[in-house]
């Protein structure tokens, strides 16, 4: 039976980390809110169900038969071994999940560059604060997180340009998305930083060239980045490193 | 061999969610940065090690023999079955981890009430923005998260006042800490909200009365809340619901 992915229609958002794993593995899945005979109402209905005992707070969540799994990192932990995208060694599995949770933290910080005060309000209502938070993010947080991921990559005893172990895992796919998203949202900073993270840039390029990923990216299933997702390009937040004011 | 917990000395912080599980189970563990012959240098040394292949970005992390596990939810996923604090049924295990990841998201939002712009700067440098973010947090985010946890609790088919299944899990312990921390940081809001979340309040009280937890809370191992942790009490952020301005 096909996996059912529940996520907001119209954006890559957090759902994209899951889509990349499903697509790379060539798994059968239904992107429920975008499927012709399904839709967003079904997703909301599940979240607001008065009878379903195990409800998720927010998408993305995945249904596999009777099982509902919520949160990106949890879904990838579940799918990883089933899709051949998890390390086989148990110790590496714990490490991979820890890395994915670091991606989760980072994605939340990306979101807050355009929503530093209130998720319930529009970006335009918190523009000044977003400018300050974006400057901090560009000057301190991108280097902190990408520097960390680069060290992990370079130090992988198995080498081979993978984040964990000697094969491609869901962590590699997620870091492709991180680099892709940052390059969309903050091209000035990413051009300046590219030389610092050669391993991540090469990893990004290798993932992009994987046949199933390349086919996915060229398909209508891959939505374009836009200003409703996590990675948003606002020219006024695309600040050269060291030139903004974080408060 | 005793578990080794690595976390910043002097605060409850994120480490507390792990400590509560270890303490409730009566597990042997070393709180490394607070141990007489150990210390913070050892933790930093591990994070900045030039040789260790699997480094964590940030504490808390747990060492069990050769294995290093980072991130609160990952650590609790690892410890849960070993400490008898995880559901036995696999489907419930995925649900419990999803709930813990929701606690993780919530803790990050609590942190950002006092640091909405820059983690690298002092609270005093972002006080105005903190006021706006705290108002949004109190008006919209506390009800969103606590309302969700209350629904999950009330709807648990096994009843018995547990978040997952028919026994105490690490999720129950973490929600005790969430209620405890919110009550410290935002007493005005929590007094107003208490009647809305009777299940969570009762859960909090039951966890607090568990013999090992009660003994822990009365011991010097339990640090007091303070203004270096995640849950901080700043009178100017302790806003009555509906009276602040979120932007």
C-alpha cells in the first residue's frame, strides 16, 4: 500500500524533507492534499478529529496503514530503514537521528528569520525585527550549523562524502534541501560562504544529480520555493554577512 | 556502568527532561559537568574534539559506553525502553516520540520569548521584541500547545491519566516539567489558564508525587529555575493573557 504524506499544499516547507526521501527511494506515496480526489480538508479533518485517538499537532505526518507518524525527523526515522536510506549499524542510526534533529532546529531558525515575533501575523507586520533576526542568523547561525555539518562530513571515518556511514542516508537528502533552501533565501550570504563548506556544496551537487532526485526536481511534483514556505527570499533580508544589525 | 549526562552546569535547561527520566527510574548516572572530578571542560572538549568522529553540536548528550546520543528526544527514545519509561507497543512508541518532538518545539518557543532576535546577545538587548514575542506566546502558543496535549491526554483510549498507553512514560515526565516551567516563567497566564487544562494539571501533580521524583525535587540535584535557563521569570514578560501587544 502506498504511503500517505499529509502536508500543506502549495509549499515545499517541512514536508519536502520527507518527499525527498520517498522520491529518492522511488517509493509509492500519495501527497494527500495535492491528490485529485483527496485534499487539505482531509488533513485538517484528521488533525481536528474528535474520535481519532492519536492526533498530530501539525503536518507533516505520514500514514502507513493504521500507523500515523508525525514530525519530520520521526517520519524519516521510520522510513529510513524501509527505504534503504538509514545506516545499518545501530550506533550510526542514533547519530543520524541526532543530525536530523539538528536539521529540525535549524529549519525552525530559518522560519523565525521571517517570523521572529508571531507566527500568527504576517511577515510585513514584523519586518524590522525580521531584519535584525536575519542579520544574526546570517552572521552567527548559518556558520554555526553549516560549520558543524561540514565537520561531521569531513570527519566521517567511512569517507565517501556521506554524512553518516558509507552510503546515502536521509540526512544527506535533508542537507541537500538545507543548502538549496539557503541559496534561495540568502544568495548573498551563501555566495560568500560557499568556499567555507566545500564538502556540503559537493554533497548538495551529488544528491541533486541522483537519478530519482533529478527526475523529481524536473517534475511538477517539485514545487518552486515561494514566500509561503520556510525558506523565503525577501530582498531586504538577503543581507551581506557582517553588514546587518542584529539588534 | 552509569550513564553519563552532559549538559551545562547551573541550569535545568533542556537537560532537565533527561534528568527527570533518569531520576524517576532510579538509574545510575553521572551529571558530568557537576561531578567533582569531571566538569564543563570535559563536555566542551568532546564537542570541540578534533578526533572524535561523531560530535554533537550542543548539549544535552548522553554517553552509554561507546555510544553518544544527542538531542533530548533522541536520548529519551534511547533511554525509554531501558528505564521502563516507554510504551511497549511499537505504534505507541512512534506516537510518544512524536509528542516528545512537540515538547521540543515548544521548549524552543519558550526560549525565544526571552531571545526573539539573537541567542548571541543578552535578553536586555532585545527586551522590546521579547515583550512582543511573550505576548504572542501567552495569547496563542500556550493555548495551542497545552490545548493539544490536553486533548491527547483526555482522548487516550487507555485512560488512567497518562499521555500514551496505560503507564507512565517519559512524555508524562516532560509534561510535568513543561507545566512546572511555565508556572515559574508566566504565573499570571498559568493561573488564568489552569482551569482549561485540568488533565495536565492533575498529571503534573501526580508526577510530582512519584516517590523518586519527589525525592529528586527535594534533593540538591534539582537546581532551582533561574534566569539562565529556558524557563525564565522576567516580571515584564509575565503578561496577563490578552493584554500585551504582539507587534
